[in-house]
């Protein structure tokens, strides 16, 4: 068991020696100070559990020692020693925060009992405090491990790591299909700073063995980084041993992380975050199955609304544009009526493959229903959407479908599109305007039409 440290303060050497002999026999670590000023300087260094100070001393008296003890990071308990004539002052000291007082001359057994009681209560409080913090950490870890919503999991996880480190700055991100960081949380950082950190730390993420830290001599500051970084903490976010993203934390300017950055509490928290991330990422994959079209493998119309909401949020944040394309196959009913529904289903599947080859990997394709398809083109203005739509139309028109079945049919399609925010900044209006543009094109078929702005 760690010995309690007692600081004895008295201007008379006789009492200093007497107290020391009595308390050292109880296996306490005893230090002495012969003045209030010396006691105050020692208190600033920390590590004192109990102060036993004379009430009346030249210079800084017992009350000043008491006040000084309240200002240290972990305040010690203070016991006042006073004569019978100054008992009123001792009572005043109790009102100011003293733990207890004892009068001269004192009974040695009374002194030992008072110190023992004080130390034991302090030990129990410390143990209870540690237990309470461990329970809270366990509950926090369990909550993060059970949180399967990535949009909540990543910000909360980043914040929890920073809290355990006593503060700092952090960013959480995932990689898209091109390993471009997609920010999910920024705390104490601008989006540009978070993105710069994420991009420059990409080469450090080829490991899935938990939280690790880099000191300033282990990294080079890159353009766009926040200032004052001394330590960087990195928690790769993995699923089935494949890195999907990361949480990166760093110190605040002018501050440092604790010396023991890889303490048991922090490592436990990181393990729970990693477990929760893998659960959430698996759930995301399962949820995508709910939003997939079984026939074509494209997303379905239920997911379209979610994808557009997400893209509106991103586009408004970064000042970007994107476009929505609506596609309807011309005279598709004739294929069903002539060759049967199985041939019709095979045609839809083959059309989906052609459409995939006409867009970028970052774009998203949907089967809206029946023979209608939709495309979400990110960072694409009206002219860009027109080019993509024409490419889609031409690719389908030039393809011979159902060749394996020996049928060999051609099909065309009519396309309408609208651009955010040029045509509207409302999700429902955007979908409706692209649909209406496609409906107008149906008069000619095998054509591309752009939405009309409201009021045109």
C-alpha cells in the first residue's frame, strides 16, 4: 500500500520533532516545514495527503496555509493545531474548509486516531472515485460498442477519445471507392484542416492493430494542417481486417496529451470503438441490401431519397453542384409482350450494366421502378449532366440486347435531368423536375431534356 504523506507545519522545532516521531511510527511519510511560507511552496509541488499546521505562526499563518492548500490540483485535508485560547479561530478555519482541529497540549492517541481517520477516509474516497470513473468508462465503452449508426458512432467516439485525453482536436472519416476521405466528424478543426490531416495520414493506416500515437519527430507537418501539433493519435477503423477510415486526434496548441497516452482506460475505449465500428459497418452493408434492387443490383428508389439528402448536405457545405437524371425505356412493354417477362427482366439487367459503364464510380445508379432508372451525378453541373445523359442514351441505343438468347433486340430511352441548386434546392422538387423533363422528352422519345427553372 502506498504511504500517505503528511506535511507538518510549525514554527517551533520541538513540535515538529514530536509530530514526526509520533506519525512516522505509524508508517506515514512525514515532511516538515518551519514556516507558513515554506509550507505553501511545498504544497505547490503536490503529493501531500494531509497538512497538520499550527494556527498561529509569524508571517503566513495557518489560515493562509489552508487557503493555499485549496488551490492545488488535488487539495490535501488540513488539520489545524491551536491553543485553548484560539479555539474560536480554529472553528473559523473549519468553516473555511479545514478537515478538523486539535488543541495543545494534545493526547498522542487522539492525534494518531485523527490522522488515521483522515487518511482512511481519503483512501476510501479515492478508491470510490476510481471505481466510479471505471464504471463510467465501461458504460461509455459499452454504449459505443452497441451504437450501430455510423453518423452517431463516429462523432461520439472521437469526442470520447478526446475526453479521455483531457482535451484536444479530432477528425473522423471514411474512405469512398477512390480512397478519398469523407469527413464524418470534426472537433476543434475546420473541415479543410480535418481533410488535410486525413489525407496526409493515409499511408499510416495500413494496420488494424488498434490505437497508436506519433510524436512530433515521427511525422512531417503537411500543408493545411492545424498549428501547434506535438502528438497525433490514430485509430484505424477496420472491418474484416480492411481499413475503412480512421479517427485522428491531436493536442490543442500550447497543450500536450498526458505522458501515458496508451493507458489502460484509453486502450479499452479504443477497443470498444473498434468493435462498435465493425458492427456499424456490417449493419450498413446489411442495410444496403435492403436498399438494393434484386434484379439489376442497383440501389432502389427508397435509397434515392436518402442519397439525395446526403448529397444536398455535402453540396451546400462545400458550395458544389450535383445533378439527378431520370431515365425511361422507350416501348419496353413490347419486349414483355413479344418475348415474355423473363426476357424483359434480362433486358433490364443488361441495360443496368450498360448504364454502369456510362457513369463514374462516384456516381450512383438506381432502378426507380419498372423500366425507369435514375442516376445521381455528384459534383456535376447542368452541362456535365447533359454530356453524361447523351452518353447514356447513345450507349443504350447502340447496344444489342438479349444476344445470348438469340433474340437480338434494340431499345432506346428518354432522359430528363435537373441540377442542384441551379433548378431548385429542394429534394422533392429536384426529383419531380427531372421526372417532368423526362416526361416532356417522351413526346419525341430517344431524347435528352433538361428541366425548366421555375418561372421559366
